[in-house]
C-alpha cells in the first residue's frame, strides 16, 4: 500500500472568514510513489497544500516550519497547521490523535522504521 488517506474534521480560520464556522471535512493524503517525503492536506474549496512529512511530525511536539507552512501543538489534544499564500492565511486546527494516526499509517505504507511521536 503506497497511498494513505485520513479523513478528518478540522476547524479552519481564514483571512476571508475570520469566524470559526465549526468543523469541516479535510483529507490528509500521502503517496509514497509520488513523493515519500511529502504529505498533502486537502481543504474545502479545492485548496491543497503539500509539504514535508517531517514538518508535520516535528510540529506535534514543538513549533516547526517557516515561510508558507507552520505547524505547532495547541494544548495536549490539538495541532495547528498554518498556511500562508498570496491570498491570505488559513489556520487549520486538528485533533493530535488524528495526525499521529495518519503519520503512523504513512510509515507503515513505506515499511520505514516508525519514528517516535512524542505526546
């Protein structure tokens, strides 16, 4: 298995709509044949972001990233992914356990040794 998809619900705040409209569906995507080092997050409205899997992993325990994508823990049960573009900023808040489950599945898909995800 080289493709992993994790459907999740997330809270999204954007520059266009600053008020949280409740949880919306997002998809965490990984394809080891396309790029074994990258993950993709598909947001509503045909917006998708691809960035290093290691950034997602690092951001679960401490703030990580710079530039267009940043990830950090938010309390004990939430993770935040912040996307910057010419159109503005989108802040996506997910349950940490969903992200950890997704990362574990990506490492199983590649038969790579699973790194230790601290939580």
